[in-house]
C-alpha cells in the first residue's frame, strides 16, 4: 500500500460519488483507495428492507458500518448484534459474518473497510447505477460473484440468512 499521489482534502456531498448497483443494493463510493493512499474505503450503502448478503468473510479487510437510518441484525463469529441509527458495528477481518436488514425500511449505512479495496470488488461484481437510483434488485449470478469475491480476498461461505 504505497501512496502514489498526494492525499488531498475534499467534500463529497449527499448523493455524490461513483454509484453502483451491487447485490441489489445501491453503493455510492465516498472515498476510495486512490483518495486515501490505500488506507481505507468508505461507501454509502442503501440496502432494501429484508436484504441479506451471503455469509462471507474478508481475508484482508476489517469491515465497519455506521448506521444512518433503518435497522439490521449483524451476525459475526456466532454472535448477533441489533443495530440502528447512530450505532457502529465492527466486523474484523477473517471472521464469518452477514446481516439482515429490518423489514420496515431500507438500511442506510456508511461502510468503512481498511485497508482499501472494497470499491474494486463492488465495481467488478456490480454495475454502474448512473442516474438510476431507485431500488433495482436485479438478478445476481452466484458463480460470477464467487469468482469476483475470490479475486478480492473475500470468501463466500454460505447463502444469505433468513430472518
């Protein structure tokens, strides 16, 4: 992780940043490795009600969520944690985890991964959202997702959990 360009301050406003459809959720990249010298990635996630990603683990990245709105139950290393607005969740590297979004409203979070790199996985496994910012759950090809995950040091361990 060497810094190739000087890290400079900036403001990325509400709704600004590269927007991607990723696993049926909207991801907006707020800070990528290119802006942080490879130290971290920050994305805003909007997950639809009831959404759950596959059980997985990041081999290199710690993953953190700061909940802006909505609720979810995070599951990591055999424990379950309920989180809502203002809560912070840490999912350490190498520990299996997933989450289930509450049914009442979308879950909006800031997801922070360190070191950076999550943005590359989201780009490879997702597609540009452009101006389409309405929910678009689109089909997910599990084989393509598994290959993309493996290339980005993420192991898919099982299907999404059910409530």
